[in-house]
C-alpha cells in the first residue's frame, strides 16, 4: 500500500511538472530589458502608428499587414508589413488584434520591418503617443496614394468606315436570304 501511494505521488508530481512546462508561455523565456522609451526610440529605425489589417502565423513567427497613419521616424509606406520572430528565446509580439492601432518601434530600412516587445512596440495609447511626440516631434501624416487619373488612349488614327462599308455585311445577308427563299419556293412547286 505504501509503495502504491509513493508511486501515485510520483506520477502526480510528474504530471504537474509536465502541465507547468507545457503551459508556460513562450514569453517566459524572453529575457530582454525593455529600457526607457527614449532608448527604444533611438534604437528604432522606424517609429509609426498603424492599424493591424491582417495577421499571418508561420510556426512561431508572425507577419502583420499594417496600414500606417503617422510616422515619427523613418519613412514607412501607407501599406506596410512588420515581422516578429517567435520561438523559445524570442520576445515576439505574438498574435496582435486585427483592427487595433499599435505604436510600432521597429528596425529595418524597408518593409517588412522587425519588431518585438523589447523594442517598445505596444498598443497605441494617447499617453504613449504624447511621450513619443516629446521625444521625436509631431511626426508626419501618411496619406493614402491619390487615385489614378484617367488617360485617353487613341485606338487608331484612321477615320471611321463609311456607310457603304458598314452596310455591306447586312446587305449580303439579305441577298443570301432572298436567294434561299427563291430556291425553297422552286423546290416546293415541284
């Protein structure tokens, strides 16, 4: 009986250890120091506010389609992408909420930019935007591209066809129909 109780206790501890190990979030392994917003802004190549339009997962990594609305540093396009590495020792952003505005502090010269929690990327709040504006200035609005303009393209430079040329196919069809009618009447008389 004592041996069975010890075995049951050992199995219980093993199962609890497995549950704690498996349920521990990937962010538990993240060991970066976020630092001050001033340092994060200085390290970032691009600082902008954007709305998450789509989220795509590839293993532990995440790619976000972003519509940028205001840039404080760098020159992001209106429609851009941000990549966040996941995994055991990465401090990735995880699955961001679609339709939510975020303040991205990212690295890289062009899309897709790289961002993580250590860099300072977080959901947009008025307080955080005010702090960034104190550090980097008011920023610039990122406007959507203008709609395309219509351009007249000439198909051909020759004048339109005359009446005789336009009416000829119809007249030929009428003549063939009349000839067919004459032939059918003659055959019917026989």
